[in-house]
C-alpha cells in the first residue's frame, strides 16, 4: 500500500468534498461530528479494554474505521480553517519534545 502524507490526505479530502460531497459542512457542524466520532471510538474501546460488555449494536464496528472517521472530520476542519496539518504536527512535536524532554523519564508511574 502506498504511503500517504498529511498534505496528501488534506488534498484528497478537499477533492472529495468538491466532487462528491458538494460542500463542506459548517465548522461548528463538523466540530459536533468530530465529538460524535470520538464518542463512537470511546464506546468501542471501553467495551474492548474496559469493564463494559459489548452490545449487539457494536458488532461489525471496527476501531480502525472509527479512527479514520475522526481523522476525516479533523482534516475537514483543518481544510476549512486554513490549518496545514503537516506544519501543525511538526510544531506540536517540537513543543512536546522541548517541554517534556525529561518530564516522562522522571515520572515514577511510568517506570
């Protein structure tokens, strides 16, 4: 399978929206959809890794698909608001690396 950059994904989603999806939903609508999708992933994870038992409505649902739904909506929001996710991710990694250079190594809970 061919690799896909964040930039490629942003362009692919934008093309899909313009050709198949007609237009982007409003930013606040997409925020609501993002929260909904995160909730769907949470439901599957608490049933798989937590103490809740599965329900019939969970059958056939995959965590990977829910994660992809989250990524899709996040990319839509990034495109709508002019955020370059590659640049944002690189800046965020730099911030975390500088801020947390020693923090996690000193956390006894992680030892």
